[in-house]
C-alpha cells in the first residue's frame, strides 16, 4: 500500500483575524496535487479553528494544536477531544516539544493523550524529538525510543497517526538537520515500529520531518 505524502503547518500562538484570512486566501489559491497524492493539514490557534474550518478549501484539513487527556470538566483552559469532534476538526497535534519542555508533559502523559484522542475519532500528529544536549550526548536513539514506546504501548492501529520528528536541537541554535541526519532518524523509527508493533504495522506507519523555518 503506497503511503500518501503529508504536509502540515503549525501556526503556533500567532496571528490576528485579518492575518489568518490572508493566509487562508493564499492557501486556497495554491496549486497542490490531489488529495490522493498529498494530505495537507494546517493548525491555527484554537480561537481561529472555526474561521479556518469554514473558509479553507475542502481538500485541506484543520488540526488543533493540543487537546486534553480526558473528557471535559474542571480543567480551566483546556480543550477536550470531544469539543474538537463537535467542531468537526479532524486532526490534533500532541506531544509537541514546546509542551514537553515548557509544560513538562511526560512521555506517558503524551501517550495517554494520543490514545484518548484516537479513541474519540481524531487523527493525531504525534511529535517526538531530542534536544541539542541529548543529541550531543549521543542519546538520540534512547530519547526517541522512549517517546515512541510510550505511544506504541497505547496504540494498536497506526492508520490515523502521523509521527512527526522534530529536531528540537535545531530550534534557535543555528544548526540545521541535514538530509543524512533526517534519514538516520527515519531508519531509527522504522526499526522502533517493527520492534514495538511488528512488521505488519510498518505498512501503516507515516513519519514526517518537521522543518524549522
């Protein structure tokens, strides 16, 4: 089974209503291969999800930048998977490096979030990656294995998961991940999926490399 290309854009905590409208207009006018060839997903801040959802071309999809690990309740500031489903938002980003580092989201917590979001019908962009200190210490394999294992232990069907490798060490350091380094990490992930999930899961596995522009 041929894997479909995947292109995603995380807008992070940026934008005004007018800026978002301009970005959507530019995207709507883009010349992109058919959805059979490439899947395009954009992830605006929460407050702009309805605007982007209703104005973005139908062959592009929308992702939330995060969701909570369980159903709604007394969790001020959080957004549940059920809320995203209610808004007809098909994708969510989980485990982003900024949430892992700034908000101290552990591997197990991210794994639980991925499993819960999938159970509620969302598709997940699950982020993994090592810091500069971890890479220079030669710990890349150990770090990404632990992050991936926490997800793999909770996921049996990878059809609706895209694993996004983010070289955290390339953020604000002036260092750039080379194609050879990206290929090295891709090989690591293929090994991990076979080791953790079996050969039959590899055909459903999709890995994207996050470019930091």
